[in-house]
């Protein structure tokens, strides 16, 4: 399988409902909760790509473009964007969908870096 095929096959999409127990006093999703969900999707994407033990080493940049209100549906999409020797980068986007309306908007965009580790928790080559 080519690198491009592996990247395409590891693309991960997860839908979640935004309930009041995950929101702040403005009735929007906590930023930390959004980051938690993004890291989880990024981890799944990295693991599906490499089929190795992967750990997050950084969240390179997270841009909150639009608040995410309670009572909406979000889609998180993770895509591998770069593969290095022992690390890879995963781009994650969160899109908002109103529950009872058509359409969606990009709310959050971020990039995460993962490192493959061996059984001794030492960096190891990413399988390409």
C-alpha cells in the first residue's frame, strides 16, 4: 500500500452531541473539552495510520474560529499531514452542525504531533 493510500485509509471522523454538561457559563463547549476530543481523534488517526504505539508530544496550534453551542452536533475529522522518521502530524478539524438545520461550519482547527514508541517507551521508526 502506498503512503497516500495509508493516509486516506487512516482518516478518522467522529460525531458527538454537545450536551450542557460539557459547556461553560456561556453555554458553549469548554475549550479544554474541545482539545480533549481533538487529541483523542488525532490519537486514533495516528494509530490507524501506523498500527504502532503512538503518544502525543505536542499540540502545535489550535485555532478556535467559532464557539460551539450546547445542543449542536460536532464532527471531528483527523488526517495525517506529515510522516517523519519517528513522528507524524495529524490535522484535526471540528465542524458544527445545528441539530435541526442543514449545513455546517468550521469551528476549530488544530495540529498534533505524535511519536511512535517501542515497548521500552523509546522513540522508534514510524512504519511507512
